C-alpha cells in the first residue's frame, strides 16, 4: 500500500511568541500536517505545551493536527487533547501498562489512532495492536528535544515496521533529525510521513519554509525511486 508522502513540521522549532501565525505560515508554505509535540517533564526531560495551546491554534488552519504525546500517564488527558482539536493522537508504547486501552480510547474519541516507539523499544510490542492503529511513528531520536541527529540504525527499524504493516493502510511516520540528507533513506525504507522541526522552521519566514518543505519533499520523492 503506497500512501502519499507527507511533511509534518513540528512547531517545537517555531517562534513560540507567535505560534498561530507560524502554524498558518507553514501550512501556506506547503506543509501537509502540523506536528504537535506535547512534553511533560516526566516521560521526557522537557516541557512544551498542553491542550489549551492546541485549542488556541485550531482556528489558524484546517490542516491535520498530528499530536505526539510524550506524557505519562497519557490516558487521563486523551479526551482533553481530542476536544482541543487534534485530528490524530499518538501515544508512546512505553508510557503506560495498557497500550491497547489507550488506543481504544483514542478510537472511541473519534480520532486517528497512533502509536510510537522510542529508539530502544523493539517493534514486537506492536504485533498485537496492528489492527487497532492508523499510524505507527518510529522515533529516530530519543524524544525530548528538537535539533538532534538522526540515529542511522532506525532505517532498518523503519524497513521492519513496513514489513510488519504489510497491506494494512497504516501511515508510517518518522520523527527526529529529518533533513534533506536523511529523509531519502527513511523514504526508501518505507516511511511516508516525515516530522521535521529545525529543518522546516529555519531561515526567514514563509518563503524560507516553502523552500525547506520543497527540498524535503523532493529528497523524499527521490528516495522512493
Ligand atoms: C522530539 C520531537 C520531534 C522534534 C523534531 O522529541 O518529537 O518532533 O521536534 O525536531 P527535529 O526535526 O529538529 O529533529
Ligand atoms: Zn514529535
């Protein structure tokens, strides 16, 4: 199953003093999804933003809000993120003892269901939930910060995830250290959704973002050939 290549800029690298405009600009510049990195200072060693910030960003675009929850526990907050306007909610398999319950809750809330794995977590934890997810996110850095280096061993993990997915229409997303240099290998291995923070939100406003996104898309298409 070949799904479209999608670029999902992470607003973690945007100017937080003018987030609404930064979201609007990146979509205008060609972003397919908007990636929202939620951090709690407990599951990951950093704190970002919560559902109220997402709610305040919702009026700025109709684009898909791809919410990546780096929080533990996640279950008590899923409804708040759904109500805030997230279109997809992704939880970490490491964030709680009842992954299947978390996924079912997101499904019940009517949102696209995502699951993600830290670099050290084996794919085998997904074997029993494959029919319950719409998206698998492979972390290609240890979550918590933008601007880190892509971990090369994750290319093989993406390839194995693609094989595990088989014919299912599951989006295969990669997050961390995605640049025009690393995106091709990730595409060739089977990923179709690419989170990019620092590689998109660099330069000087919307025209820079447009060039950055076009560069990433071009390199991704190249990787598919
Ligand atoms: C890391 C976040 C990423 C991060 C990506 O914890 O989940 O989404 O913002 O940033 P870059 O693209 O700069 O590696
Ligand atoms: Zn993320």
